[in-house]
C-alpha cells in the first residue's frame, strides 16, 4: 500500500516537473536553471539567444556568461538567493554570448526545486532595443539642452562682439595701427567660433533641403581632401551595397564624416590604418570609421560630443558635437568603441529616410 502511494506521489512529481519544463520550453524569454553554478537546464529560446547549442551550454558554469568584473557580485547574489525563497531583484547587465558578443539584458533569479535538487532559476530579457532608445533619447535631450544654452550665449555675446568689430574698423580707418589689425582678426576668430557653435548645437537653424545622398561616392571624395595628411596612413575601404542611398541634409552629413575622418587621422600621429566600411543591414545604412590610433579611455567615452571637450592643444572640441547632433537629428544611432593604444571605431546606423525632419 505504502509503495503504491509512493509511486503515485513520484508520478505526480514527475508530471508536475514535466509541466514545469514544458512551460519553460514555451517561454519567449531565456530561462536557465543552475545548481552549484552548473547549468542543468536551458530552454530552446535561451540557447538561440546565447548563440550556442543546448549541449554546449548545459554543464557549463553559469558565471561564464558574466563579465569578469561582475563575477564576484553575481556569485554573492546567487549564494544569498539560495538561502531564501524570494526572487532576487531585477538587475541590468551586459552578458557574454557563446560567440563572444555582448548583449544587454535584465535578469532576475529565483530559488526553485528542480527534480530533487534545490536550484536557481534565472530569467533573462533582451533589453538592447530599450537601451538604444534610452541612449538616443538621452543624446537628444543632451543635445537639445546644450543647443538652447548655446543659442542663448551666442545671441548674447555675438551682438556686442560684432559692434566692437565695427568700432575697430572705424578706429583702423582713422589711426592705422598693426595692433588693431591683430585685434580685428582675433575678434573674427571668436565670432566664427560662436557661429560654428550655433550651427552645430542648433542645427535646425541651419536649414538645408533634404536630398538623396550616395554615401559611397561622398566618402571616397572626402578622403581626397585628406591626401596631404595620409603619407603614413594606410587606407582601407570596404564599401558594400552602394546602391542603397540615404536621404538627409547632405552638407551636415559631409561635415560630420569630415570631422570623424579628421579625428581618426589626428589619433594616428605615426603610422596607422584608417578603415571605412559601408553596408546595408536591417533597413539602415551602416558606416564604420575605424583607426588604429591612441584610443579613448573608458571614463572619457561619455564626454564625447560635449561641446568644447578636447584634449588637443588646437582643438575646438566642437567636431563630435556636430557629428552627434547630425546623426541624432536624422534619427540615426552612433556608438563609439575604443581601446586605449589600439584604436577607435565609430559606428553609425543611418535610416534611409530621416526621422523627424520635414521632407522637402
Ligand atoms: N578617433 C579618435 N581617437 C582618439 N581620440 C578621439 C577620437 N575622436 C575623438 N577623440 C577625442 O575626443 C575629443 C573631442 O573630439 P572633437 O572632434 O569633438 O574635438 P577635437 O578633435 O579635439 O577638436 P576639433 O574637432 O574641433 O578640431 C578629442 O580631443 C579626442 O581627445
Ligand atoms: Mg575633431
């Protein structure tokens, strides 16, 4: 009698376990179950998301997908979670997939009973699109507030400078003096900088019609402008899908690519390689500009695009401000990947048609 009851009970356990696995298998989110850090289950969606096979993933260490500097913190959370019953709070991290690529996810862990073992269930949600949208919004807001401040300052400062310039000219006519010529030319530089700032930070004031742009052709022509600076720099171009044209404000785009190529060349004072890629993917034209130059430290990446941020003695620090505002205003996305002493890659994803501009 006891044996019959036991068999019925274990049948029930088996059935509820099968049901549990079926629910996880049909989930649209990645679910892994791990015990003692060893992955003992992953659903099909999960193995596809992690870009590996189930065989490859099951049996591996669940900390393998965590970046090195986060491993201790995650280990501690798992230890802590295993002592309780409640799910742990959701955290956001970039995890490493089987092919080595990083992907932004949010995940939570919950202690579960899996078969006869106490284990941890972790559910991952892909948040790449949310992150990209957040970054785009953040960049747009940053640029919009910078634009407002800049426009205000330019307005307040440019008018008095222009009248000083007028008086200087009058003075010069009556008392020609070499100092007055120097003063006038310095003043012109200051007025120029202010006009530039207005143009890059508030590009809508710079009205230009939207036209069709053949980027492969334009990028090749732009490279010619740098010929005198390219003795020691090898140039590699990989232009694909050149029949895919984009629409936008051509001069703004050209100025942006000019600024990026200029930065890349300036980052390689000795020898180096400048690589420009063009291809079409997922309804967007992608342009990558890479150099093998000095690179940018991790803690400075966030400063890129901030007006006047420059570490060059003769830099205005407005180059990337113009680049970021142009790409954002066309509804594109821009990411910078850089390793100090190895080089920098600026990746732009440009929509075929600009989002947000009125088409003319
Ligand atoms: N490809 C790159 N490699 C290394 N550092 C870079 C690169 N691009 C930009 N930077 C860093 O970002 C800073 C800001 O760039 P940005 O183009 O805005 O201004 P700048 O180049 O200093 O001056 P300007 O463009 O006005 O001549 C640079 O001073 C440099 O430190
Ligand atoms: Mg620059």
